[in-house]
């Protein structure tokens, strides 16, 4: 891997002082950021480096998508009708399709999802959990060149599809951590489905495993009001209060959703420093009540750890975190009746440095600073949405643009998107296979 110079008319560092450099560059050596400064200076210091970007480029840190399903939905992308009940969507669509996935399907699915994500500037994905073939998902991510955490789903509730005893679920998680240890491009996280699909015994042991292994833990909770109803019936307490009493929550935990929280639960999330990932398109697509019940803006403004996600290809559909972050800001401003507190600049923070903090990786990614991993996005600002270029390019990036203006992406120093196309795999060669597998999986669910 040769040295790189990633050049931009504007370089958005997201360092502590949120410095923007004019006619700047990022020098990359051995996959790490070696220098950030003026282009002319760095070009003199690194004369042999390959130059990516132009004076018309806007350079940012790579974006973090903190909740993304890489298997199950991708091969039936946008096929689950949006006019059916969510229980029908899960049990008549998601479960049979997931059950029919082969290892090849999981690898193909993750490949397609990662290519779309990279093309939109996502350089780090927290995978939401796969059912059967996590090693194949990891293989796809390595090949495409996506930084990621991933896990094998497990749940131990009687009569649930794919359920297994807690022992077996925890052993599987431990095995995957052994296979994909912390610090690699793709690393294992303890990953449960969540909701009310985990016994107290399982969630306590899973959290303990994450703590002792030094990895993160993620699961779904309270995207709708149903989880609170189940927990109140089973435990007499609301979900976050119950999990706090069990000692499960903490800095190692990233909860997907946490939309329906009461005041006590908001305090629990803030006190335990538990991170939350907001997936606003999914809440709107599935009518989950975020516009009335959501507390994410409040968590963010009170210093909570928050990140943005795109969820699944039938609940948000597009793997473009810029769209999701703009929507998050818009929803929170409207819901709070406050057009000033949460801004486009906050949106970019959530996709970069604050997102990195939420997933426990702010020491290695999230900003363009010397010594960090070279995860870098280049936007081409010659497109019509950038005309004329704003005096505040971050405002324009969030409100006027999206992933379509991404021209180049570098992950850990590897150039994986060039001219707006993923160059690590040939997506065209996968097109026919993706359609064949889609038809096969749709036929399986109709049998
Ligand atoms: Zn999810």
C-alpha cells in the first residue's frame, strides 16, 4: 500500500477545534494519517504519494453507520410491502427469508450492502447481527474493505425462531470474538437481538462477556412502545430500568433505537453512559412514533452518547448516513419546536467524532488527526447541488447534498471508492447473482 495524499479545497478535520483547512491535504502512510496540513507543504514532503482529490474536493473523515443489517434484508431489498403489519413483515417475510439464507447468500448480501455504504462515504459499520454465517459476512467486509463490528444473533426465549439455550448463545459469541479479535478491520461484538427476546441470565452473561473481552455489545430495544409493555408485564419495570438493575448497561453497550423512553429511562441512559443509535428513516417507514415519543435530541443535547444508523433495507432502505443524519436533525428540530439547538454541524459530528465516541472508537477513527486510521471521504463539489459552493460547506453537505457526491473513499489507507464507484469488487458481476438469489428467497417464503 503506497503513500497517499488526499487533497481538498476544504478539509474538514473534525479535530477538537473543528478546524477547516483551505487547499489542504491528508497524508497517509501505512494505513495511518501521517500528516494533515496545506497541500503544497505536504506535496513537498511526500513527493512520491499518489494524489486523490482536487481543489474542487471537500474532504471529511469517514462516516459511521452504527446500526446496519447486512444479512436477511439485502437480497430482498425494498421487497417487503410498506402496507402490512410489522408482525406480518417479521413472521411472513423476515424470518423465513433469513432461515433460507445460505453462507453464500450471507456473503453476497454483506458484499452488496458494504458496496452501497462505501459508495455513500460510510467507512465503519456496526452490523446489527446475523443469524448463521458471521464468518462469511466478515469475509465479504474484508474483501470490500469496510471497517466493521459484527456479531452472531442469539436469543433464548422458548418458541422464538432460531432460539437456543443461553449457554450455547454465549459460547457462539465467545467463539466469534476469538475468530475476529478486537483491533482488526472487522471485529466481533457481542450482539443480541434484544427486545424481550433475551432472558435475564442471557443478557447478564452476554454483557459480562463483552466487558471481559473489551468489546462492544449491541441489541435492539424500544423502537416502539411494545417492548415497555412486555418488560412491565414480565418484570414490573420498564426495559432500561430493568437492565440497569441487572447491571447490564454501561459504556460498552450500544442500544439500537431507545425511542420510547420515559423520564427515568432517559436518566438511566445518561447516568450509565450507554450509547444509543438513532435510525430515523426506519422509524418513519415503520411509523414507530419518533415524532411524538422520541428523546434522542434530548439525549444528544444533554451530552449523551449518540450515533446514527440506517437499519435494514426494508426499514429505511437506503444505506446513506448523510440522508439519515439530515433527517435526524430535521425531526428533532421540529419535534422540539426549536430550530436552533441541533444543527447541520451536529449532524456531521454524529457521523464522525461523536459517532466514534458512541461506538468506543474515538481513539482510532472519527477525525482527521495524525496517528488515527486513514478513513477518509472525498466529495466532488462540482455537482449541481454544490453550485455555488457555500461559505459554510458543512451546512451545504448536510442540507443540500448526500452520498451521491462522494467521489473517493479510503479505509485504513486502502483506496476503495474511486470516481464514485467501489473498486474493490466488481458490482456488475454480482448483479445477475443478486437477482437470482432474490427470486429464490422470495419463492422460499411463498412455499
Ligand atoms: Zn435493526
